[in-house]
């Protein structure tokens, strides 16, 4: 039975990768056709495409009565995105240069979101089960409103920047995008088909991934939260890693950093906030999860520290980030966290 579970998990991971790529290509085309600014597109369409596996995993974990596994998916995926993706991208292209605007806006917001989530959980009322804390529906509503405000800020900045574009190079680039969007209008039905196919495929794959992931850790004697923060998180985050590496080799390594922050922010505010609102509040295992959340916050701060030193991630720093993630996973399975 263990062998079957491992094989199914591997198949689901590959399926999520392929379907996520279809979803991402579809949303990217629609964003260009309708001339949505890059920053707004990254925080909305791109974030939905890259975070949809995590959202599906949270939903199916909730259906299975294991919401702690869903929280683990979000926390584990966030750790994976903030440590592994920049590290792998940096090693594949020999280092990443990071724009200060990415850290000042997306990075700072993400740190505040993680800190606020920890505080909201810590000060939340005790749940019925020992060691649990309640996240009220108002907490979820607040999370969704914060994300809407974030998107609004991106729209405002995009419009302001567009008005300030004066150089010929910038103008020619805009003209080029306009031409590309015109040539892509004919592919709108195909893009919508890709989006639908991708979402259905990701949903089906995540259903089996959650089922067999929980079954596997149960056979190993671990909790649902461990399944979420390790197996499920890695399986749903692997597509982001591969897509980021491909983008870096095309010269867009900085985009991997921006996407990591934006996706993580979407995961916490929407992938957790929306189910909390729909269910009218949910209980989370604070006793088991607080150490994981603290590791997430510390890892984020360490990653940002690496990024702001000379505004790049060196190969040495990339190896350190990989080591931190491996150490985290080992600590989880050894019961140290």
C-alpha cells in the first residue's frame, strides 16, 4: 500500500506540473490581450495560476476533516517558495539580482502578513480541542480585504508608472506589447480552454494527492500537519520551481522572487482566508503549528536579508537557503518542530 501511495503521489505531482503550466499559459495570454499591467497580472492572474494547487489542497484537506494539513500546505509551500525557488534559480543561472522595489513592496507586505497571521492565531480564542485556536470569519474577511487593497495598490502604481513613461525605449516596448496582444486576441478561446483544462486537472490531481499523502504519513506514523508541510507542499510547489528556472534561463530571474512573494501572500490571504469565511471560522492546531509558523517568519527574514545585501542572491547564499529547507524537513520528521 505504501508503494501505491508513493507512485500515485509522483503521478499527481507530474500532473499538477503539466496542468499548472496550461493554466499559467492561459492566464498569461489573457493578461496580455487585455493589457493588464505586469505587476497587477503577477498578483492576480499569475498568482491564481501558481497558487491554485495549494488552494485545491486546502479545500480537499478541509473536506477530509484535516484542515491542519491545509494550513501545513500553505506554510510548507511558503517555506519552499521563499527558500528553494530562489536558491534553485540562483544556482541554475549563477545568482539572482533583485530589484529593491520587489523587497520594499512585495517582501515587506509578505512579512507583515505572516506576522499578522501568527498574532491572529496566537490571540485567537481557544478551540474545543486542546491546543487549538479559532480563526473567526472576520479574520478571513480581513485577509481578503487586505489582498484586495494590495491589488488596488498595484493598479494605482501601474497607472502612475504608465503616465511617467517618456523614453523611446519604453514607448517602443509598450508598442511591442500592443502588437503582441493584438496577435493573441484570436487565441482567447484556446486560452480559456487551457485555463478550464488546467483547473480541472489540478483539482483532480490534488484530490488524489491529498488522499494518498495523508495515507502515506499515517502509515509512517506522522500527523496530517506533517503531510501538509512536507509532501503536499513540495508536490504543489514543484511546478513553480520548474517554471521559475525556465523563466530565469530566459533572462527573467528577478521575476522568480516577485512571484514567490506574490504567491505566498495569495496563499495566506486567499487560500486560507476564503475557506475560513465560507466555513464561518475554523480551528487550527496552535500547539503543533506555532513552531512551523515561526520558522516561516524567520526563513523569510533570512531570505530578505540575503536579497538586500548587494541586492542579489549569490551561489553561497543559495546553498545556505537549500540547507535551511532540508534542515527544516529533517526537523519535522524527527519531531523537533
